C-alpha cells in the first residue's frame, strides 16, 4: 500500500472524511501528537489500527469527538466528568468513563470504560466533521516508539502500512494528552500527566462544588494502561537522564554520545551538543522533545544524555520528565 501525504485543502478533507467513514485509516494532526484515526464504531476499521502499529489488542484506544454532546453517545458522564469536559474541551484532556454498549470491545480492549477526548486542533475538528463519525485514534507511531509530532514522523514510521496522512504541520503542544480516570465516583486517578495538571482539574472541580481529590499515585492503579508502562516512548539509542550535564561530561564526551541540554548553554561543547529550548521555555522544550529524540536516534548516537526539566518548568516539565523516564527505562525495568 502506498502512503499519500495530503495537504489540508477543503477537497482533501472531504475525501479523507469519506475514507474514514468507509473504514480506512487516516493519520491526523491534533494539538498534542499525530493520531492514527479510524471509525470508532467500525470494529474492522479499528482492527486495522492495531495491525498497522503492531499494537497489542490489550492496549485500548482513545475515541476523539467534536465535543461533549457527541461524547455522551459513547460514555456515561457524571457531574464531575461533565464539569471537566465543559472546562477543558476542546483540548489536551482525555477522560476515562463508563462506556455505553455501542462502543466495540476492540476499542476498549474489552474493558468497561472508554477513553474520550475532544481535540482542539482545527484540522482534527474539521476531519471529525467531514467524517461524520467518532474517531478512535492512538498516537500514529509503531507501538512503543516515540510519538509523531510532524507528518514526516508518521511517514517514517508507518509508510506503506496506512493509505493517508493529513499534513497539518508541527503539533503545537508536542506531548500526549493528560489522561484522568473519572469512571469510579469513589476516586479519580491521573493516569498520564500532560499539559493539564491534576491541580488544574482539581481546582475546576472544587470551584463547581464537586469532590475534587485526584490520586496521582500510579502504583495502586488497577486499570490496565500499557502506555504507562516503563519503557514506552523509546528511541533505539539508549537514553540517560541527568539533572545537569557536568563539566566532565562536556569535555570528555565521545562522539557516539549526544548531549542534550535543557536550554542553550553559554559555551556549548564543540560536538554532539543539542538543546531542547533556547531560553528554557517549557512550551518550546515540550514542542521539540520528540523531534529531537527522533533526530538523534536517526543519526545513530549510541547514547543520548539528556537533562531533566527543572522544577520551574511546572506542569509541562513534569509531563516531559514522565516521558523522559519512560524513554530511559530499559526493557529489564518491566
Ligand atoms: O494526545 C493524545 O492522547 C494522543 C492523540 C492522538 O489524541 N493519543 C494517544 O493515544 O496518545 P495512545 O493510544 O498512544 O495513548 C492512549 C493511552 C494508552 O496508554 C491506553 O492504554 C490508554 O490511553 N487508555 C485508552 N483507553 C483506556 C481506558 N479505557 N482505560 C485506561 N487507559 C486507557
Ligand atoms: Mg501512544
């Protein structure tokens, strides 16, 4: 199968919408990362996602919707879920909710809950409207590899395995959505950190007078969420995390090692030196992180030594460090 990368013309959006409705796969841009979309209510279309990504069917998919009204067709929204959707949608927040019968088992890996999100990217919204269906979409990368933030990343990973990629340029945020499980009224749980923090969610719930505790301790998690296993989001090069790249590392680094600074250093070492942001902006670092890991991986560095986000980097810094920790985890850490 030849993969076509299409610019977002009105004609292409209609064509891709139709392709999706008929059960074909289309990689689409969102504000977080590119997603590999299929008609969520068509089990055979969803099956193709797992095949193209080599993703185990035990790893459930996120369903993308235009907004709350559409989401109610596939999940039961309590007061808290409604409040969070009203406050943060469209945007980088995925809610895990009790599912309705219409949702095929393949989407949820047989679980009683479904993950739902309304993306804010204008092209994601346009394609949802053109397709006139709900879209199941995991990140558009081979299973276990770094998520794609540009159409060319999708092409590099999935070429000849999917028919279409909608090119919407670089994703604004660059890290996957925050996932919160609100399916159990006895306790909400943050499953994946992202651009929206547990505190943001908690504050919103408190403001509207609802129970607002959100557990962030993942060790007691009962839901199976494979994207949260160690050793996910991994490049082939090994990744080593450091708080600060030392003078010793700066001066004694062999060319096979890449040094990645949080921000541009004053006196960069002569070779193999990179940085996530010019002046230490967490938005810029998040936006560039995956493209940077991919580039260094492609250049064949044996090891990537990378600085963690500092404490001042806040919510995005925490999300960056979560992904870096997973990228650095060895298979043996499972
Ligand atoms: O930003 C994002 O969320 C992107 C864009 C495309 O929307 N999507 C994304 O999908 O990152 P994916 O499949 O790469 O990661 C979704 C995570 C997986 O770890 C999956 O296990 C978890 O969400 N998940 C999906 N359904 C779930 C459910 N019912 N309960 C718990 N976890 C679930
Ligand atoms: Mg993924």
